[in-house]
C-alpha cells in the first residue's frame, strides 16, 4: 500500500480495529481482575486464620491444600470452584477436635469436591461419607428452576451430572485421600436411612427440592449442636425455601425452620454472586457463644 495512503487510513484503522480490540482486551482483563481482590482475601484469610491449628495443620499445610484444590477443580469436571473448597476446608478445620462426627457430602458428581474434602478430612482425622446415586439426578418432572439474582433459568434432566462409583473412586484415589472415604450409593430417600453416626459437617449439592428434603430428614437429627450444613444451591430459591418452611420442619423434624445464610445470591465470594450458603443447627442459646453489638440493647446493661 502507498505510504501516503497508509498515513491517511491509519486514524480510521485505529478507530475501527485497534481501539475496539484494545477495549475488548481491557474488558477481559478487568473481568478477570474483578474477583481477584475477593479471591486473594479469601485465600489469605484461610491461610492466616487459626483454623487447623488444633489439628497441627500449619500455614504451609493450608497453602498446599489451596494448590491441591485448584488442581482438583482443573483436572476433574466440577460444579464448584476452588474458592468453595477453601470455604468448606476452613469450616471443617474450625470444628473443635473434641467434637465427634463425620463429614458428609451429598451430590458428588465426578468427585472434585469429594477429593478436596477428603484431603481436609485426612488432616482433621475425620471420615468422609460420599453419598450419590452414581446414576445422575432423579426425574424432576421438567420443573423450571430460576435464580432471581443471576436471572438464570433452566431445567434438570433425569441422569444429568452422572458419574459411576468407580469413576468417583478413581478421581479421589488420584487427587484426594481415598483412605478416609466411605461411599453410600443410591438415591437419598433410601440410602441415607442407614446413617447412624454423628455428623459434624455436611455439604449438600443436590439441585432438587425433593433431594434436599430427603437429605435434611436424615442428616439434621444426626448433626451435632452448632454443626453446619453448607449447600451449593444457594441461588435456587425453591431449594432455599425449604430452609424456611416452618410446617415442613415441624412435621418432619419436630423443630423450627433454621433459615439459610446466603439465600438467593450466596456468600460474598465474588462481587456478583456465589452458589454457596449455609445453615447452622442451634437448639439452645448460650450467650457466651455469641457477640454483643454496640448498636443493640441488652437489659442486663441497664443502669439501675
């Protein structure tokens, strides 16, 4: 092309090609960086916290776990991010060692989170119960699922998220700690009937209302006081609504509904939304286990 013509067309080229490309590149980088400060804070909080100290787990041990979580999520098809694995790890390592109970996971898919949890359980000296149909999801009747915060909707098809027991075992054997695992195959309504040991922590990633109800029926009575149930279904309000359904809880579990922290948008793992939230089993209130706030009123502080 003639040099003079190039000189004339250069501004037009910049407008039509270079500037949009540059903006697209900047947008991509900003999108990637948007969650980075949050991610770094969550990782740093896990590394610097006291969690694990009573089990002899050091900061270096936790840094190794973080790298293994990243590897697991990269190598095994997963519905949860490494940040979710870090949050679960912190909670398990924060359980006092004198509290008896297993860790249970319902909904394993390919076993990515199972592998990560098994590594944590190995350090905490706990058993991990891996529960799944190993046939995929049951029939949901093509019920529409909506996430009001993310504005995502869709349907679950029978057999989705299927992996065989052997596939999950192999993944945990390669990327986790198979020695601490017990496998409970079958649909939850029947398979969880065999549970008869204390549960110290639960992670439920079951997608469907009926499956969540089946899990809660069998796990809640065995969950220790102050025990946590985390769920990866925080964005699905139909599933979350189960935790606020007073008639259902009184009928099936004989107690008030516990509610759910992170309803609709999940815990703040990134600026937009996350998929996890939790509930805590508290049947008795002990003030010494809680904190007072300067903006609230306390009758025992009233001056006579």
